[in-house]
């Protein structure tokens, strides 16, 4: 059996295998039990590589080597393979998180911060800007910018956007609010957004607005604004701009202040 290229591509993506591995694995699945030579011919993989590939698959738990001569291999049930891969991925992820947590206790992070501070001091103010592609990157940078707030955070979004931010940024809003940072959020209110606003009571002031915009101003110095309508663009194609410019940010903050006074307060019942 020769598997389709698109099917092999999916297997590589989901299971983290290389091309030779998925070819040998699918060939063995189609046979149940087979020798390295037979699998090499079926999968069109060089014989010189087939033994290395089979050893790799055995270590990863995809196959079992059968006792006896000639050496044969048995395919593990795919559902069991999925469970094994999940377990391995979780273990590796936990180990990576643990290493990064331990890194905080060393002087490596301090050295990196010193390098960053020195680098920023050498940067021209006009260079402190960047393009952010993809909603995941946008929200990561938005969280970083908000976390550094000292005085105020002004956030304007769409109805659907504010629901995502209330879910993804609630913790950082809570953190900065405890430090005395004034958090203001404006978005077109619906039943869902009003319900979500209840969770921010005591953390941020939420108001209803007819503005159709997506931006965030921090301390009247930094601004992150999204260029696309989130209702018309796929998350992976969302685009934003980050600028560190007190002149423009404070001007926009002042304009927002005028609009804020006319916005209706959202009270959690």
C-alpha cells in the first residue's frame, strides 16, 4: 500500500515524524508484521535507512520488534500510539516548563534583561515600533505591554474581541489593577459582553460604545492597534502595529477621554 502524500503530511504534522518514518510506519500498518527489507521495498525507503527508521519508531512506541530470525516488526494499534504520543508530548512539555521555571532562579535572566536594557537605551525612539502578525502574536504582545503599565490602560475592541480579551487577559488586568493601574475598557455591549463584564467588576471599568475600533493605549506612551476588522479576517491573518510614541499615544488618549465621558457605564447586576 502506498499512502497518499496529503495523508503522509498529516501524519508528520500530528505525530512529529519525518518522511521516512511515516512511510515505514504506514507500510507496516498495512502489513501487520514485516521485515525491514519488505518494508523498505513497500515504502520506497533506502534499505540503508530502514533499520535506523525502524529503531527510531520502536523507541517512540509505534512498533515492536518480534523475537526470532529473520527479525520482523509488529505495528502497535494506532489508538495506543496516539495515547503514547500524547503522554510523551505532555512529559516533554512539562520538562520544558520546569527548565524555564528553574531558569528564573539563575543569573541568566538578569544578564538577558541587562542586555535588553542596554540595547533599548541605544535605540532611537522612532525605531521602537513593530508589526505583529497573527492574533496569537498580537495578544502575546498586548499582554506584555499591559503588564508593564504603571498608570493607565485604555482598551477599545469589538464585541467578539472584548470577549476574547476578557478571557485571555483577565489575569493581567487583575495584576495591574492591584498595583493601582486604572483600567478602562470600551466595546459595543451585547448580552454576552455584559455577562462577561461581571467578571471584571472591581478590576476594570467597562463602558458601552458605538466606536468600531481595536486599540490599546498604555500610560499614554505605548499603543497597540489592530488594522483589520476581526469579523472579516482569519485569526492567523490578523495584523497589528505596536508603537512606543508618547506624542501620538497621549494625543489619542486625550481624544478617547472626550468620547469616554459620553459612553454608558456597564454595571454588573
